[in-house]
C-alpha cells in the first residue's frame, strides 16, 4: 500500500523566507524555463548575483535563450536542493542596465572576466529576473507555500 503524501504544516512567513533562501544558497544552480514559441525550454543556469529573490543570470547573445526571452520575457527558475526541497521563482527577465550593479557583478565574477575579457564585450548580457511569485515546497509534500517577498530597495 502506498504511503500517503505528508500533510504540510503551517510555516510562519519569516520562516518561509529563511527556508527558501537556504534552498537557493545550497542548490546554487537553478533550472531556467523559457518559451520557444509554444515549446517550453529548460536549462541549468549559473546565477551571477542573488538579491533576495531577484536573480541575475549571465548569458551570451548567441544563446537560444536570448531570442526566447526577447520574444517572451516570462520565465521561471526552479531550485532543488539535496533534501528535495524546492523554490520556484516565477518572474520576468529584463536586461540589466544599472552600470554600478553591472560593475559589481563583473568585479565579483572571475569567470566572466576570464572568458569575456571586458564588461563592454557585446556578447555579454546580464538578465535580471524579477519575481512576481515565489513558492517553496518541503521535500515531496506536493504542496507549495507562497513565500512573502519584496523587491530589494535601491
């Protein structure tokens, strides 16, 4: 006889924010879902900056996700940690244009500097994925908690 799915217990909002942040820190490499016309596309990405639930992802102009996000900027990131806890960030991708922030990302990322040579490299795009929904799931509970979040203050 199959074991019934666990019934999720209430989690206080502050605890949800902490738990979701722990998943993001431990999983580190989320899967990014985009749309290619009517075909979903999924790939691992390596965020270059995490501000709460706003995630910055480096990209090269020639990659397929560039055209996909230009046509439809709605996307979703899914983090899955070793304990099978999940965080899903549903949001909108936009090209980051804040020069101070871009310089901070560039200065803090040796791989970008090694492979791209200059922050002015025309192949480089940094996407800001701004959340409109953040959800957390504990292990295989099969039910998501809505995580209360707010955009970072500028």
